[in-house]
């Protein structure tokens, strides 16, 4: 009888302490609807005058690669992966170590000594994976360690949306890969993912008004009904000379011809899914974009066309004309940085409430950024939206620290996961925050 009673108590205790995979209490008590935290939804969070200036800068930087006479990124930055991983123990897709010969083969394919070898305006014709080495094979730091194995492929630099202007600066030795750069990143893409943009195509693209998308996976089809590309939040396409009427808007999609050159294909898009850039900077429109991405899977470096923390913020603010760098460290320098040095948790929250402007403040910690939304009306906690991988946990003595994976875009407080008994010391977001970036 005692054994049965003990077993029953153990089962009850374990059930009470268990959580559904991917869930933390914040996701159960905080509405995953950005509109709940943004007061006065019709209010503008960017003035029309400032937005006009921001959008002019956005267009300049968006089309900037076509006007460069030399690469923006030097060889030391473009080929930093060989320095970073050349002397480390790294692993491939089989979770087995990669040899020095593999690194040397990558360096030969990259033809490092001949950089830069090209200056060719181009454009992405698909959502292209930008890679650190000229290969689609992954590199992991340690498959057995949380946060260092899958899905953290160290060669995944970024996702480049279709329609993005590029400058080809180099070609791999085999000719399979092109080294390209945008305003915010440089890396390798496969040649079939891009097309060369002659002066007529480039001029037509720059002369056209741009449109953006309200959601991901918006089908963009030719007049004949042939699928061309899927629209996504953060990307931009040119409006056709005759934008059409009725339920559809006509846009121009860069496509690749049989010679590898770009031509502009007219395509129809449901008007409900697109809007001329820049979007009216109301809090309601920001909430609409955030909610369209809520719950989407986390994607390191844009892996599988998903978003990581910095890509989420970049894509959310781009439709309003605010051009941001791609990674979290560079976003920390995109505005006025307010340091939290020497502050405890309550002092940090007080500083955020006093100086942070919802939608125009990025909360920063090394390796992670979050968009400030304001306070939860119910409990007055600071609320953020972010693409969150997970929380560091104590793990076991044998295996070391672990991760409680959330793995998606969520709205949380800065004390997400506080209820977990296995949360590692200093594991709260609030503990790790080092500053706030004011974009206002």
C-alpha cells in the first residue's frame, strides 16, 4: 500500500511540474496579439516627415549595390569564416568532425586570393540562402551541445528575398557559386538563384514605386497563372506602370532568362495582401504585421525561410521605411544605445518604461534582440515580441546545461520561464539585458 501511495504522489508531482514541449507560462497568460499592448492603434509611431526621410534612405540603401564601384565588404570580412573555423573542431551533417582537408577544399573553391574578381549588378529571383562558404552543406560547432548543433548551421548567413538588388563581386572556382552583397550582408548564393541586371532593367526597377506584403506565403503569379514567387513580410517588388484595377494589383517580378539575365515579369497579387511602401506607420499596421508572423518557427540565419531574432525586427520595420542592419550586434548600433550597465532588474524595467518607445526600441543582449511593445495592461509587466529559440536550463550532471526550446516568434515578458525549476541561474531575459536601442 505504501509503495502504491508513493507511486501516486510521484506521478502527481511530476504531472504538476511538467510543461507541454515548447510552452512557457507567458505564452499561456499573455495574449499572443500585439494589438493588446499597443495603445491608440490609429496613432502614428513615426511622423510623416520623418518617415519620408527614412524611406528615401531605405530606397538609397536598397538599390545601393547597383551603384557601387567597389565591394562594400573587404576580403577579411567576406572570408572570415575560414579564420573562424579553420582551427576549430567543427562537424558536418552526419554529426562527424570535418577535416582540415574539407576546409582547404572550401578555400580553393572560394578562390580567396583572386577576390574581388567581378562587379556585376544582379537581382535575386528566388528567396536565396546566403552562405559563408560556397556550399549548401552545414557546419555545426558541437552536435551534442544545446545551441551548438542543429539548427544552428554556422554557414547560414542570411536569407535574401526575391527582388533584392545585389552586386556580384566574385565567382567560385567551379562557377557554381556567386559571391554577392546587399547593403547589409555578403555571402555565397548559387548562380541560378540570381540574374544579372542590365542598365535598362535596373533603371526600370528604380523608377517604379515599391510595394510590400502584409504576410508570408502570398502567391505571386503571372498573368497566365504561373507561380513566380511567394511574397513575404520585409520584401519589396516594383509596381507595374499599369497597376491594374479590381481585386488584384500588378507588380513586376524579376525572373531569370535562358542566358542568366534578369527580365521583369508582370504578375498579379491580391490587393488585400500588398500595400505601397512605406506603409502608413500606425500602431494598428505594426500589430497586423507582427500578428501575421506570430507563432512562426525560429530560423537561424533565415534557415528554411524562417526568421531569427534580428531578421524578425528587420522585416517588421522595413515596410515602414526603416532600414536596419541584419544581425543583432549591428542592430545594437542602429540608434542611440542606452546602457543598462550597473542596473538590477527593476531598474532596467524602469528605464525601459521611461525611455523606450513601443515599436521603436530594441532591447539588446549579446546574441539576441527583442522589439519593445509596452506594458501588459493586466499585470503591468514589460512585454516584448521576439523570435525566441529557448531558455538555458540546468540540465543533468552528466550532460551539462540544456535548453527548453520555444522555437518560434512569441510575445513574452522579460521574465519568461521564471516558473521553471530547472532554469539556469541568470537565465531570465531581464538578467541578460545589457541595453536598449532607441530608434526614435
